[in-house]
C-alpha cells in the first residue's frame, strides 16, 4: 500500500545495520552565541538556556552512543533491540536543532515585497525594487547563517526540465496554417506568445522563435551553463553581492539591447537562496521568501511555487495601500493563502499593507468621515488612516476566514491579522517614527515565533532523550518483574482494543466530510458551465487569447505567467466543492479544541488511555512509582504518537488536492485534443472542444469520481495511522518486555548518563519559569519607559 510504505519509511526509529556511523560534529560555542544577536537581551537569555539544555542533552546522548558502540563493536551479530536503541540514539543526536521557519511574502507586481524584505534585513537596496514594474522574477529565499560572507546560490532548471519547457514554448509558436491579417495581429499580441518569443530570444538569440524544437536542441545557448546547474556568488559586503545578484533575479526588460552573460541564462533560473552572515535583525532559522503572485509556465517552477507556499508556516499577503480595498489580484492572493492553511503547514496568515506613507492630504480631508477631531498635519492623517485600514481589513479578513475555517479556529483569535508598514519611512523617518512604520513589529513577530518553536522543540527533545536513556539503563537492570508484566499480554490485549476504538473514532471523524462533499458535488454539477464560460471569456474577446488558451491546454488546464492572473480551469470548476468542504476539512486537521470531527484530539485521547494503563499496571504489579519501565513506556508512547502529526500534515495536502487532481486527470484527453487545434477560428474551436469535453466527463460522473478519490485518500490516511501505531507500539512493547538473552547481556553501564539526563529533564520546568519571569520584567520596563517622540515636521 503506497501510503503505508511512505509512512513506514518516515517512522521515527528504523532499525538500520549501519549502526557504527559517526554522529555529526557539535556546533562551536561562539557560533551558537552568534545565532542570538537578533534578539533583545531578555529573549537572548531564554534562548541561551534552551540552547544549553539541548547541547548538554546531545552530549549525554553522544556519550551513551559511544559506549554502546564500543560494547558491541566486535560482535558478529547484534540483536535487533540493540540496533533499535543505537539507531534511536544516532537519530536524536543528528536531529536538527530547529527546522527552518518559512515566512512567505506573497504579493502581486509592485506590492513592495522586496522593499519590505530590504527593510527587515536593514539593507536598503539589497533586492531589486522599481516602482510598479515586476522586479523579482523568481522565488528568492533570504536567511541568515554563521557564514562569514554574503552568499547567493542561483539554482537552474535541469537539462530535462528545460527541454520540457522548450517543447511547450515551440508548440505555442508553431503555426500550421496561414492566418488572415486580423488573426495574425491577434496572435502576435497574445501574452503567451510574447513571453515565449522573449525567452527563446534571450536564451538562443534573435530568430530563435522561428526555429522548431529539434533545431533549438542543436542550437548553442548564448550564455554559459554550469554543469552543476548552480551558480554561487560570494561577497564581503551586502552591496557587492547585490550588484552581482541583480541580473539574475531582476525581471529583464524586453526592449534592452546587449544583454549581459548573466541575463542570457535568465530563463533557466528556478529559484535563488541568499544567506546573510550573522544578522543582528533576522535570527538564524528564519527564511524570508519572496514569492511572486502567480506561478510559472514551466512545470517544475510552478510546482515549486505551490510547494513553497505550502511549506510556509507564516504567510504575509502583501498589498499596497492603493490596492488593498479591492481588485481580483488581491482576492486571488488571499484565497491562495487560505488554501495554504488547508493543504499545507501554514499556521498564520496576515495582511501586510505597504506604502502607507502615501496620502494626498487635501483629498483625505475632503473624504474624511472619522469624528470631529481636527487633523493638523500629514503625519496625523497617515496615522489615523492607517488605524482605520487596520480595523476595516481586520474585520473583512476575519469574515473571509470564517467562511473557510472552523468558527473557533486559532486564526480568528489572532490580534495581529493586519500590519500597516512603510519601508520608505523606515529609512527616511520624515513622517513616522521607526516604530510607527511597523517594521520592528514584524521583526518582533518573527522572533516570537522562533522563540516559541525553540521552546517546544527543546522540551520535546529533552523529554524524548530522557525516555531513551530510561530504556538504555533498563537493559542492565536486575529488577525482577512479575511474568504477567514481563510478557505484557494484558497490555497487548488492551492496546489491540484501543486501536480498534481509534479506528472507529477516525471513521466517525472523517464521516463529517461526506455530506459537505455530496452537496459540493451537486453544486459543481449545476454551476460548472457558468464557471467555465467565465474562465474562457476575456474582456478583449479572442484577441491576444488564442495562444494563451493553447498554453492552458498544454499544461492540462493551468497557465501561469509573470504578467497575467493565474488560470486554473480544474480548480475553478471544483471550487463549489471546496466552498462546501473547507470549514469541515479545516476542522478535521486543526489543533486545539477537541470535537468529534477533529482528528488529532482522538490520537491524543488514545495516547492518554495507554499512559493511564501503564500507571495502572505498574501499581497492580507492585511497581515503584518512579520505575524506569513505566517512565520509558509513557515517554515512548508520546514520542511515537507525537510523530503522527507531521505525517498527517504531509498527507493533508494530497487529500485536499485530490479533487482538482482527479478532475485534471479526467479532462486531460480534451485538453490534449484542444492543444492540437490551429488555424482559422482556432480559439473558438478550442473553447468548443473544452466545453464538450467537460460536458462529457460530467455526464460520466467526473465530480462523483473526484468525491470517491478524496474519500479513498481519507481511508489511506486512516490505514497509515493505524499501521504506524500497531507497528511502533508492538516494537516498543517487545523491547520493554525483553531482558537478558532477549537483548544483550553485557551492554555498557550508562547510569551516570541516565542521572545526568534525569537532571536535565527536571530543569525543563525551571527554564520555562525563568523565561516567563523575564518576559514579565520586560513588559513592565516597556510600560514604564517613555514613548518615542515623533520625527520633526518637514
């Protein structure tokens, strides 16, 4: 079974024969200290305590690992239990300190994403900015690290990926019949045609657009392409790297002559990673991602666009002050971000309104409807208008979220849903103070998220390590436990019963999606023609749309370019289904308040019932309250079931997208047929083929098949969960019930490591209490400190 295999491969503690692997080297103390430069002193203290806890835990684990390796090094065969233990130790030792926190800046052309990143990292012109035109042409990731230099890596399409795009580009430009003058003019004005010509000319030179696919395969590119498909740039100063990087990430104008060597390979660029050295403003572990508002015609770039959105735990929807009150582009961005909450890892969506220093005072005063307080300056008007925007957009955003998410979702409780920022005023401070530009507020939200995640990670890490040392120490324990408990037959029966109850609870949870799915399918059947008709109509008729529609068909119903709004026919005609299921779907996969329709609380209840049973069995069998075996079993259950959440989140995307994937697969034949049409009236003929193809598939139960496929994906998720629970807990019980010959008679003595780990585990609470105390002191000092004054009037 596909899901189960994927799931088992992701298991937390695989048994591996390569048990003699050397653990990775520890980070130097000086390097660790540099990571905290972006934090105020109070937060630095908390982070250093958590870092110290983690470092000492890794040292204990490493010592334990080395002792065990030495004790079994000369043996011909190693029992599976010991392999399990050694691999568990190695996995924990090499576990990353913190998975990166991706913060996606998601906005349309000219919204100010790059300017905002420049302000946050305190580098005024680091990423290209240029008014209303498209500047950043690809996904750009900016993070800080312990490197000494500024560094950028430009990742290029592979040879195979470029060949796929080249084939589609030449298909767009291929005319099989002569067109009349009007049709030829329309063809030349087509956005997809213009972009295809531009790419080929930039990569191969003028005249490339007239060559076919085979001729271009033999043609020599104008620029030099590295065999590694990665270009690395380094510089001592930010400005120096910015100059080197600019040609690779700035959208190239189509009227420029004499392109540089860098711009000649521009069509190959997939994405760019930039690393800053030891930033005092952006902590290590945070990645700011400049995400273009639409995807890309190239399949790999478009796939990466969507995956990048989905891996962001925070999404800032960027919209400038003059566009925030409406427009399709802004709504599309919000909708895509909310979908990321449903299918991806996103836990926080906020609207960031940029360029809020823009205000025409006479016009504002004429339109002003707020109270009777007199406005005496541009500054007062800007601050008042910004506060109004916050209140209005916060209300509108919450209403939009309520339609897509559960009513008691944590999103709706967030106080920081809207930020009003000004990158320009951050540098100039002619009207606003630094604080009033809200750039520091955004930095603060980044730091808070990293600090919270670090606290949770270290708490989980130390707790899991403690459980593992309990197990290790127990192997040499001589305590004689009753046979009833050693064989754990009663516990095994109890686990089997609880797993059956868990399966029923999951079935009941997933059953909540069935009615909305059925209603959504009915809505889709009655509305698909209207939706499809709207997608196939352009305000200027077929002029300039012929080849764009062909591009849609070549990409199986999806077209994304740097200049047009994203077109996704599959998503559009399944939207009525998503409108029905979104609140329920979000409720199934949310964390927090337990309900019958929420998945994770059922798993938490299962975990609690097992842990309670451990306590009961321990007491009944005369087990001491602090027995190693009871503690190990309780900790191990938490580790096993805690890993389920990541697995569920990974599968969530596949389930959510199963509707559009199913429809796209069913419509693929009609897209392929339409893509072959050329000549006179081709656009209308393509539309007719698409309409007839969709009608035919709907009549043959296309939407019902999509429903069944989503339900099948839910069933696979349930199977994966139960398979993991059965396999992992069975292994755990076998280990816990084995002693002597069942594992190994002469493992190294790790009592000193166990005692050290016990102390670290106890100190977790003390570190948490210290952090709370420091935050309280910091808040008090901030309240007592005088507020910053406004900048002088111009």
